[in-house]
């Protein structure tokens, strides 16, 4: 029988608490509503027609506007934080992120993670944990699947490493996997005027670079409202009292906030890229703090057909976000590193109507 | 065939890009939801019973609470920004704004504009563009119709003026046009206690001045969340990096934010003025910046019956909003200009139950 | 016949305007929506599964997720402000607060108050008003009932006291009254993994203290958005222009904001305490201002069965919230007063599954 006075607050997992093959069922399930969608619009301002208008979405073959892909990502991600990354030193990367089914207001999301890799660092103070996380809807159908890896502190430096295995990760999601969350489109009904741009899939070329022009300044209230909305509890985002004594002296903005800002900015140049279908990888190159203004530009890395689909094509994009630096000259790598203004380097697939 | 490498980002229109009679169909259509309504309540705090309670609205003849008139206005306005005012130097005025049908959560709005006037300025660097914009619901019915004029930069100073015509604009919307968006009311069911004031239409007199007493301080996060919610992308509101080098050194708050604040404040004195049915004209006398506290007062300019309606009467109001200045003494014009605290001078019609 | 030029703005009631036994029907009724719920999540980040997931709530016996109890409290409280506490000097206390029926999105709330006690202060400048306030749904059913008392200024110091009576107030709500707003649960279907903790009712003991660990910093935009959402118009929260000249030099955060933050923080240690069923009393020990970081800890004062219910048990909790001070050592009383960091001392009942 359990000690009834056992500590009740969640201390989070240390590196040595993870086991290869361990399956973690995460709390708290979350019904996504039009209220969440409205807040997402208010916080980021995406203007993609499919996610903004039930009438537009309905005309092309969706039952109604689906929930923004990244809002789904953030909510699933948020559920994993208390178990996976409460004691994380750093969020190191993402891979093989695929959106598998559209999510609609009223759907309830929950999440599980499997530990697929572990590697203790040479300092023996931390280790890297690789998890494959999955978001499910109320019917138990997977809506999202992705790998992320984080560096986690050990609770006890003397504890033995819980295993060692580096998972094999795909570098790029294959085009055949890109259409899962996009119903067959009545492409003829896709109104490019209402959508804000006449540029369809065929108008983009690999190597093309697009400056998204606009900049958005971020306030503390905004990123905290967003991150709480996702039930993401990582303390670095919320607790100025402790962060004032920390590495940066201030609250760190959730990296996903930058991804959502970059995606919203990318409307200006990619208005018909209505669906993020996969994320190949991403790197939060530098932190963002409140008061910073985020800019972004994108390069088309690849264009691809989606097997079995003549309604849509896919663009593999690299989107770079910067802090306090417009991007007409496409800042990115510099020497071995990055232009000092770069904060995000994201590699992902979007689909567009043909 | 189009050059596939053509610039993809929207540069906005310069003055010389407009043509008299040109019809512009705007992106992005927008389904209005209870989520948008909740955010509108959180950002402005209007307490009008019809827009707050489905039960109250249902009792007097609406199928449910209609969406706040100004939220509809801001959403339609937001759609017009990328085409009409992205390169605007100044938003000069509004006229003949009429609310034509109620909008309910679930309705989808879209917008078109017709260029009805053009006038190059003597500097030849800018010109004034007059557009009549129309908001439509998913059935193609007009819900809102208004004229606004903006001063727009030319892309090329040497370009010839695209035409010259000053439109005739009505100074005041006629009372016969005021009932369109208000269903026949069961006036007997209008509960003035629940609505917050016993003062009905008959209790107001032309010339009466009302101090709305309260003040609301505005934060950067608030006006940016609001303006993104409307898909209004005007960069002066969002980009502190560029605005720090601009005329004011800081982000400028969307003029419509001040209108919504003044309307919310006006509840204290006009609690039964449940519907803005028309805006005759408005002037953003001075800019508002975050940290400023907005106060407001109103004068009843005129009282009018609405032809064919014995359930409602209309008040023509002049509402003045100020910055950091309470209004017990009704500040307004001063010499040739305004009291230096005045930021908004709005002339509009509201309807009230008789 | 009324003077049509009578002042229209609400001056609020002075102490001498109240009468023993007076019933006040408050404006403005309010339909609660999933939009309000989303904002509440964004502002506080509560992670209780019942209020977050329609699927979870449905599995255990609710028709869908009920609205967070404290959101209901704040909305009803907000309605009472213009009549009860617009001229309040201080919000002195709460007692006998019982949640009587669940509220669901789509329900419309309204509120009434009865004046149950009056006591002029010896200065004759102020008096204490006790009201029993009741929140009702659209069917006229009571959903919430509570007593609060406030110190209110007299408009005219020479006015006679409007009566004198101190009401008898229960110190603690009885366990028999705790189940009203909780439907019979299918306890077997309550999934503690999804809910975030394996600790059920039987795992808690009287005297047990729980540090909720996390801290949340509050921004001006956040508390103003929250308080406007509740239609709470108390000027101290909104008007920096007047508050800059006031006692604190800045806007005061609504005490209910602290209660909601403490409740959200308490998830970490009390994840299955899914329903606040009663508030026995509460004291806002010190004010909170923007920029402060709120921490909290709880003590289990009492554990109790709920008569007639074998699905749930009740914990009587004392939750202490602090400002800029973590709580591993459970700060509370100190000498005759409190640890200087304490801002809230709340005594309430929650129910948990057995």
C-alpha cells in the first residue's frame, strides 16, 4: 500500500528515470474549441483561408475549417512537457513530424510518448532522451506523430545510465506521407483571390527565396497566454522570479511561439501553402525574449508531387526567423554558425493546391 | 504564361495602382465565432446585454446574441488593409457606414471594395484613395457598407495620376436606413434592469452631454492581439523594430481600438444603446500609444424616429475620446483645433428601445 | 414623470443607499462560451482534466466539460460590482460560498444580491455592507450562492446609517452541501493517468502540506483582459491615470485573479481535486501588482465524506499564495500577522474521486 503522505507535486523525470521502450501516457486531454482557435488568431494572426473560413474550407472539401496544424502541435507538445522535459536543459531537435489527420473544433486530443533513444553525456550530469510522441483524437486515431530529443538533468549524478541507443531518424519525410491530413480537394473550388495570392504549387521553384517582409514584436503577456493555452508548464516561460536569477535574467519564449510567428509571417509570399503536412527538422538557434521583433524568410528546398494526388503538390521549405533584423538579403549560415540575428531554422513540408 | 519566379510577397498598392471604378475582392474570409466574441469582451469589456446574453437577445427577438457591430466592422476593415492601406500614410476618414444585417457566431465574412474617388496631392508623392467597402456574409448578403479614404504613397513619383474624382459623400446617414440590422423587437420583453439602465430612447434629448466617467489603460499586448484578430496587418501596429525608427518611435494603436474602447466606456450612460446602426463620420484626431488611458464622453446630436419602426428610436451621438484626461467638462474643440487630449471625434447613430 | 436630463452614468451606491433586505437584480446577463473557457485557459493554465476534455468529462458522467468553477464565480462577482462595490474602499471577505449546479458553455448567467447586513464604521465616513449574491442560469436555477462584505464610502457623511445588523455567517460549509454541482461519477471511469496524478481522495491526510512548486508572473494585459472578461468594472484595475495618483501608484490586480492563479498552480499536487465545491472564507492579505510572481502551497485542513456519495470525498484546503517567494517552507502566519510575502489565505472545499 502506498504511503499516503508521499510527495504529491510532480518533480519531473530525471535522465535516469527513462527506460528504452517505455511508453508514457500523458495528462491532460484537451478539447480544442473555436475559443482556442480565436486566441491563436489573436496571438499570431495567420491569414490562411482554409483555417479562417468554414465557408472556404467547406467549398474545397473539408467539413469545416480544420484547426491550425501548429496549434495541434503545440497542444500535443504541451502535454508531453511535464513527463519529458520539465527538467530539460535544452530542447535539441525535432524529426519526422507528420500531421496524420485533420483536427476540428470539438475534437479532444491526448498524447503518448515512447522512449526511443537514450545517451548519457560525458559529464554524467545530463543525458539525451529521444521520444516519439503521438497525438490522438477522441476516436484513438493518430493526428500527429513526431520525434524530439531533449537534454535532461540527472537527479543523481552517481546513478547509472538507463541505457544507450541512438535512434535512426529520417532526415526528410517522404512525399508519399504528406497527404494524410488533407482530404481530397475540389481544386477548382479553391478561390485564389479569397486566399490572397494567385500563386499555386506550379508557380514555385526549388531554390526560390521569399522575404516575408513583415515583422511582429512579441510581448510577455502574449507568449505566456499562448503557452498556457497549450498547457505547457515549462517554468522558464512563466517565472520571472526564478528566471531573473537564471542564465538570461528573463523569461525565455517557448520555441514553438517563434515557429507560429514565422508561419503566420510566411502568409506573405506563401498564402496558398494552407497546410503544414510535415516537419523534417528544426533548430532553435538562439533564444527570443519579449520586446524582440521577429522577421522571417523562406527558401523552397524542393518541390514534389504527392503520390496518388493530383489536387495538391508539396513544397519543402526552409524558413529562417530572425530577431530585430529584416530579411531582404536572406540571412542564414555564416561561417560555421549563423548570422547572429537568426533564431530559428526550420525544415518542413507544406501542401498547396495545383 | 506567368514568370514563376515573380515576387510572391504582397508589396501593397501604390496610389498609381488604383483605378476609378475598380472592384477589389479582398482576402481572407473569416468565420466569426464565440471565440472571437470572448476575446472582444476580454479586450474591451462592453456590457451591452444584447451582445452578452443569448437569453436576453432571444427574449427580444434575435435568434441569439449578434456579434458586436464594431467587431464586424474591424474584421471587414482588416480584410481591406492589404489591398487598400498597406502603403497608407494616413487613414483620413469614414463616411456613410451602415450596418445592414446582424452577424451571428458561425457566419463567415468576406469583403470587397470599389474605388470611388482618387485625388493626387500637390506634392505628387501621395494621393487620396476613396473606397466603398462592403462586408458580406456566407449567403452573399451585405452586412456592412462604408466609405473610407486614405492617403497612399505613390510607388513612383513620376507615374501619372490614375484619375481624379472626389465622390459625393452623405454627411449623415438618414434615419430610414438605421433599422436594417435590427430585427423587430418585442420591446415589452426588453428588461432594462438586466440591461443596466432604466433610460430608454425617450429619456434622451438633443444637446445632452454624458460623461462616461471610467478610464481604461491600453497595453501593447492588448492592441496587437485585437488587431491580429481582425487580420489587420498594418505594420505600424506590430513592428517595434521599424517603428522605433519612425515618426513616433513606437507602435501606433489601430484607430479602431480607440473606437471600441470609447463604445465600451459609453455603456456607462448609454446602456440601452445596444446597436450601432451607422457611422456618419469619424476623425482620429491624435494617435494613441500603449500606456495611455482612454476616457470618453458623448453628446446627443439628434434624436430621431426610425420610419416604420415603433419599437426603437435612434440617437445621433458625437463621442469624444481622450488620452489621460477625464471628461467631466466635455473637452472637444479648442480654437481651430481640439483640446490636446482629444484622440477621437466620432459621429454615429445608435438605436435604443422605446 | 422622470426628469429626462437626469444623470445617466452610474455613480454606484454609497453606504447610505443600501437597505436591509433589499434585493438587487444585477446587469448584465452573460452567456458563457467555449471562447470564455479558452481565454480562461490562456490566462491561468489550469490543467484539471474534467474542465479540459469533453471526452474525459463525458466518461465519468458529465454531459460535457463544465465551465471552471472560478470562472463562474468571477462572472457572477463581476455582475455585482457596479451595484455593490463600485465605491468600495475594500473587499473584506467571503463566506458560505457554494457551487450548486454545473455550468456548461452556452448557459447564460445572471445575478441577484440581497443586503443581509449593514454596519456603519465609527468614522461615519464608511460602512460595511454584507450581501448574499446568487448566480442563476437561464432556467432560473441557482448555480452559485455566496456572502461577501465590503467597506463602502458614504456619499454624504451626514446621512444617517441605513440600518445596523451583523449577519450570522457559517464558518465552514457542511460536507452535506458539497456534492450539489457534481453529478454522480462513474468513478471507475476516472482515469488518473490522463488526469495527471494517481493520488485519489484516500491518499490525502489532514495536516498534510503540499508545495505547488511553480510560479507564474502576471502582466498588466493579462489581469485586465481577465477582469474585463468578467465584466468587472472596478476602476482600480484598469485606470493607470487615476491609480498613478492613488495609494499604490499603480493598478491593483483583482483579488480573484490571485485565487485563479493559486488554483491553477495547485494542480501540481492536487491534480484530481477537479471541482471547487465551496469557499469557506478568504482573505486578500496584501495586494498584487503586475510584474509579481505568484507561488502557492496548500494544507489539507480536513478530509470528509460527502453524505450520500460513495463516488467522491472532500478535502478542506487552506491555500496560501505568495508574491515573489517560493513556498517549500510553507510561509503563512507570523506573529499577529502574515509572512510579508503572503497575498492570499483561502479556505475552501474541493472534491476528489475516491
